[in-house]
C-alpha cells in the first residue's frame, strides 16, 4: 500500500465553466409559422472558489485529484427562457493556504480565515439569444451569440501554518516534547532525528488567554538552500510573530549549544530577512542532563544580555511554566499576524478592442486577439445581418486601415478567426 506523507505544496489545474450559447429561434403558432424571435440567453458558467477549512491539516487530497472544472452554462431555450447556470466548484483548503499563479508566481490570494470563500475564476458569460438583437430596423434577427469560453489556469497551493510562536531547533532537541507539555498537542516523540515530519500545532493556554504554537521539523545547516527537511518547512514559520529557540544545552548530540543558536539564526536569515528580524526567546532544554550546567553558564555569559534565556527540562516539565509566561508577555507587545497581500493579478477575458496582425507562411494576413475572440462569439457566417456587423466592426476598429498599411491589396487572403476571405 502506498504511503503518503505530509503535503503542503501542490500544483493544480482549475477551469471555470463556459457560458452557454444563446438560442436562435422564432415563435410559431398554427397557421403562423414565424411570429417573431423568442430565443433565450445562455446560462453563465460556474465559477471556481477556494474556501478555508480549519479541520484540514494539509493538502494531501489535491495529490489524488489535480484538475477541477466548474459546470458549463446551459444553452438558452425557446420562449425567451434562459439557460441554467453551471455548477460552481469550491476547493476547501487549510487556513493559511497561499494561492499562486503557476505561470507568473504572483499571489492570487491568501486564505486566512475559517469559512472564508474567495473567487478564483469567474464563469464565462452566457451568450445572448436572438431576441436581444432586435432593433427598430431589424425585426427578425436570425442569429444568436455564443457563450464565452474560459481558459484553464494552473495554480500552486502553498500551505503556510498560522501560528503565533514557532519552535525551531536542530533535530532531537526536544521541540515536540516541549509542545506536548505546554499544550494539548500529541506529536510523535522518539529518540531519533527527524521524528517530526510535519509541523505540529498546539493551543497553549495561560489563564483566560491562549496562543498557537507550531513545532517546526528539525533544521540542519544548509536548510535554507534545501538541505534536510528545512527548505520544505521553513515557510511554516513565515507567519509567526515570535521565535522560540529550543536548544540541547547538554551537548549530548556532540554539538556546541552556542554554535547551534548561531547556525539556526543563519538559516533563518538566509531564508528570509523577515524571519531573522522576529523577536526571539531561548529555551535551553535538557538542563537536567550531565554537562548541561557548564554549557548553561557559557551560554548566559555570551547571550544573557541579548536574549531572554530559560533553562528547562521538557521531559519532566521543569521551567516550562516560566517559558509560557514569557511568551505571553512578549506576544502582548507584538502586532497581530496579518494575511499576505495579494498581487494585482486578474484572470479575465481578453480585451475586446485589442488585436494584432501578422503574415503567415502562405502570405495570408492573420488577425488575432481579443477583438477576434469577440467576433467569433457574435458572428454567424451564413447570416447577412451578422456578416454586415462583422464588416462594420472591422472597419470601425481600424483593422482594414492597418491591413492596407501592411501591404494588403485587393485579392489578398485575410483570416479573422474562422472567417477567411479575399480583401476587397
């Protein structure tokens, strides 16, 4: 049986529904075959939303299904009946999930709160029925508008844990043990490196107040460049307001506690200036072990004026209450966490006025762009009224003038969407 670990970053494809085509129809009664247009509008396509869910812990479900499509709008009906709107798709994600455009890398939105629903892609507009094209001079339009076709988009979902305090430190220093002592969290605890393979969250209560602490999987030197597990999980402390260093002061792993602190801070600075600038509190763990007393004195001599330092034993709970109190007092002085601002990026239809012209390998003049997309929706090739509209739009938008500037002469082939004709 396949085993899937913690998943905090996935790439998916989403597509809003296409708009339904408008209906081209006429009323017909017994003895009166044509009594005027009655074609209804097509229904709008369904939209794609993303919604925060506090009960979700990771993005594992998106590894099994990576493509999500909203429903298409139905075609318009007779008797001026509009088509049914397509069904929406709602993607539920953990709170703290960042949505990025895969192509540009820009941030589309930050799903920060439980139940918060954000529009990702709007459904295509339904086409107008032939009833909508009646005018004082055109009483029986024999054409209707097609619905808007929506392009699929590739997105990256990137989970960033929302926590007030981030517990950082080398593997096997006691972060999970400390979290289990100060909160109701039950992380996996064992005496070997990388026991923790995903961030663990715990709510720490202090009298009538509380805060959220996150145990981040053990970092190693080079984590910011991708070594060990650090590169995958450093993103989870980007939102934290306060860093709690957990350091093995006994040195039983063969490392110097003073160098541990410097190494972790180097990794934080390499990954993000913001992380390096966060306030820090130091918890020197395993102070009840052999060799801890001497290292504790050395640590206080060097860093006693720079950091708030607490000697603890997470295993038996010694000193943990003092750490919790210090964390609460420090958090009171810090601004609340804020959502990551979105970039200015809008997934929308092409500009209906924009076009460009190029000459293909056969010497034909090809017109492309948003203007062409709009004409393809509105023009019915076998209808004289519709074709007159087609010619009029090309003239008003300056397409004919631009063609002549490029050397297009009588008899030249011009291609506009699905329409190919000789220029006159």
